C-alpha cells in the first residue's frame, strides 16, 4: 500500500503546496512516493529527495515542458498504472482542477476534491470536505477499487518547516510515452494582465466588502471607512466580477491570500471561496445582517446588523 | 456555431441549510432553488458567442422534475432548446454519475462547444465538466475568462493563480468550464419568458448509472474554530463598543 503524491512545479520551482500534500500523505501512514513531471526538473527533484519520503519519481519528457491537461493526465495515467498506488494525493490548485478529473475519468477511478482533512476511523479513511459554500462539512468515505484520487484544499495542512529525511529518498526516473499529436491543448506563455496596483498580502489592515453592499454607489461609504481605518480596500469575488472594484482587490481562492492584523468583512457571507483567502488574519470583524452567515464562524468580533447603519456609526466613533 | 450549455439547479445561495434526519444530506423538500451561478456565466458566454457567430444553443440540465425551471430560465434568456435528464438522484450524486447522465443525453447532438460553469455552489466538486469532456472524447480547458472563435479556430483565456492568465488554443469540438466574472449576466425579459414556453424541451428519463464514487458518512455544520464576541445594541452603540474593544481588548487600533 503506497500513497502517491503528485508534486506541482512551475519553471523548475516547486509549488510549496506540495509540502502540504506530503504532510497529509505521511499522516495516513503508508509509504509515500512523490512524483514530479516536467522537463529539466533536476533542481526540483534534488529538493524533493531531501524530504522525509520513501521515493521520488522523476518523469521527464519534452512534451511535459509546458503544462497541458492532456499531457499531464496521460503521463500520470501511465505512472499510476505502472506504480499501482493505493491513493493519489494532489493539492487543489488551478492546475490540479484542470487535469485531475480527466485523470480519474481515464483511470475509471474516484476523485474526491477540495478536502480539508483526512482521518482513519475504524480502519477506514474518512475525508472531510466543505459543501454548500462552506455552510456544511461532509465526512466522506470513498468507494470502488483503488487507487482513489484526492485533492486537498490549499492550507489543509500547516507546514512551517519541511520534514527532512534522515537520508536521501530513493530517486528513480520513469519514462512515459507521449505522442505530441495526442496533446490537444496548445498553451501560450502565462502573462499578467495589468500591473498589479496593490499587493493586499502586505497590508496590515483590510476593509473588505461583499454582496451586502448591494450597489456600486454605496462603495463610497466603504472607501470612507477604509480611509478612517487606514486600511486597504478589498472585496469578495462577486464585487470584482461586477466590475465595481478591480480584480487585484479580490481576496479569496481566485484572488489574493491575506494575513493582516485586522480584517473587516462587511456584507460578506463567508462563502468558502472567500474565507480561504483571509482566515489567517489576526483579528477578524464581521458585520452582516444575517445571523447565520458562515462568516461569523471565523470572526473574532461580530455585529449582526445593517452595515449601512453600522459603518457610518463606526466612522463617527473613530473620529471622536 | 452550435453550443451546448450544461446547467445545474442548486439550492439558493441565501437558503438556510439544515441537516436532515439521517445527517447525510440537507433538508431540501421546501427549499428555494436557482440556476447555479457559474453555469449562468457559461450560458451568458454562449449567448454572446451566438450573437457574434449565429447558430443554436441547447441547454441541458440533469435533475429532478423541478430542474425544468432552470431550463426555462435559460430558454427565456435566449437558448433555443432544452434537454432535461430527469432524475431525483442527481442532487446527491457524485460528479462521475452526473457527467455520465449528461454525456448520454448530449452525445448525439453535434456541437462546436460544450460549456459548463467551473463548479456548482452545492457540492462544489469542480469535476463534472472535465469528466464530461473526457467521456465525450473532447479536449477541455478550465476556469475560462475569455473565448475567441475565429474561422473555426478556438482560443481561450485560462485564469491562473496569482493574477496570471494564459491563452490556450484547442481544436473543436471542445468543452470549457467558465469562470464567474467572464461577462455581465443578462436576465430574462418578459418577451423572453413568453417565448421560452414555446421552445422545445426533450425529456430523457434515465436510470442512474451504477458508478461507484463516494458516500457521505455525515454532514454537519462546521465546528467553530473560535468564540465570536458579538456586540449587541443599536448600530450606534454597537459601533462605539466595537471600536472600544478593538482599541482596548484586541489592541489592533
């Protein structure tokens, strides 16, 4: 019984979420093999073999130099058929979301995504994942034959220091057969759209606004409050989708992850996509008229009330 | 260009979800339902492509009888015809089962594109679209923020992490999962709602495929990771007290 961890790397740099997946794999208790795909990934392999894992599989192929869904799902299908692991773990990154379901479908195996925890209960692996945008959690057991594939939410494991091995892990190269004409995606190089005007990850204080603001005109009130607080303005995704604030003000799984000293969530329900981006804030204040809003689960201070009344009152209180 | 849009009916965002008696699902008998918002963005993307290139939009939804409502809504917004795979098992089903049901319903329909939202707001697997693509033998791309179709060539803009984007070319037919914010949603006009009633909806009664997947052992409200200090009173007094707490208690001001 082995657990296969699929590492993620970009341009020869290991994505640190890989270490979270390794930690989760170690927690399950079976021997851990880490597989890394790409071309020219020696430095990534060098880093991986230092970790406290049993084996590092290096799959190098010119067809894998740039990520494609077809290339990666076909290569990993071959790796998994050859190595026969019990469990395959990945981090729930944009890349994994792009290829892992195709990989599961090609193998005819179950994939469970976006898990926050794994535990052994009565000899069975139980995975926990959010549902209904974080309003509920579900404990899930996987059915059907091995291997099972699982992705874990970014931040599911806290890794402050990489667990290093006493000696180097076994390192093995594995070849795959990929005909480039079977890879249907033709990617261009990634690019940044506009210069990122604000780096929210560096902000000490953030005032974030959500759908509760109802319309673009009301943002002026929030801007005034942010100024009074000496804080950066941020928003949940729907506000940016509507074009009321630029995308670089977005906090959440598809925006920035922040960890300020003080975070105000105004008219934000606390859907999981937002919470994952700000739950690391030291002090969280939530104002929402819905007492059942999930945001109150992670708030240190809360006011159940109308933000259109509370925020002006706070601006006034700060002025005094 | 012919486009198939797969849309799911989900419980409304505002609905107060409560665990059912068995504690393996939620109570949804009298709940309010709506079109899954990411799928609404996929529909809007299809409507805009149709405006540019002509063609037909088929909307497909798998779900109980009540899911017909989201098909009607899509027709009211401008889709041309609908396919309803009727099944009470869909809401709780795994992505593999839903993808199989959708695949069986649409595999005979010629198309250039299949669009879905990137994930559903109920189970949130973010898998059904990609599994469907594999099942249909189509290439796919996910979390798409722009679709360009020029002289039979498809080029799409993937959203990546960290504010990055990437254009990818794909042959057609292809499946795309669409990210929210790709466009601004339109809502049905009265004229559209009336017209929708005359548009054809093909019903597919199907037995759910017996595909293994996963089993929910228990559903529960999340454990609170911290004790929230609620500040009561009028907005004015609560505001004053909150500022005081942040200054003196939390010492963050």
